C-alpha cells in the first residue's frame, strides 16, 4: 500500500516537472557539451543538492522497506524535508523580488501582483515567478579567464 502511494506521488511530481521543463538539460545532446565542461543540467549544482538527493532517496527506500509502525513517521519526515526545500526556494525568490525596484517591472503594480502571487498561490506562484525571473533576469554566466603564457605577458 505504501509503495503504491510513493509511486503515485513520484508520478504526480516527476511527470509534470519533466513536461513543464523544470528538469533542464535533458534535451542537450552529448556532442553539444564542450570537452572538460559539465553538462548543462549539472551546472549550478552544489554539494548540498547532491546530499539532499541522496538523503531523500535513502528516506524513500526506508519508507518502502519499513514496517507498519515506521511508515507514517518516515512519510512525515519526507514531507518535512520536501517542505523545507520548498520554503528555501520560496524565500530565495521572494528576497530576490524584494530587492527589485518598481522600475524593473513593465507595469505599475507588477511587483505587488508578484508579491500576492508568491504569498497566496505559493506553489504555482513560485514556479511562475521563477520562470519570469529566468526570462527577464537570467543568471550571469561565469567569465572564463584566459590562460596566461610567458609570450602573452611580453
């Protein structure tokens, strides 16, 4: 029963994420990645992302193999972890929104509308504002430093 619930939740979460493009870089062919560069879907990952993914996988495995008494507690722990990750992402986007000036938006009340969207309609508002932010204020690409040689110094 619990494993079918976990599979149903995984399908409900993963399929829309793939369809809405929340998982990026899966469409990049291997030939498009420059030698020595990580794939596009790995850029921006930090150590805590990998640790969180491993911890969530371990928690899901523990839920699948738990007895009838440990299952609800592990499901509660999983819900707390997912909620904490959501609150972290929401806080990051909300703080970015608060640092913007009213002149950064095309309309007169756009900032207020985004505040309402992020507050009242948190899950969908977070996804919409993240998409809007990436379209209007993309993350700057890191600048590569040219290697210096002895001939270039002269």
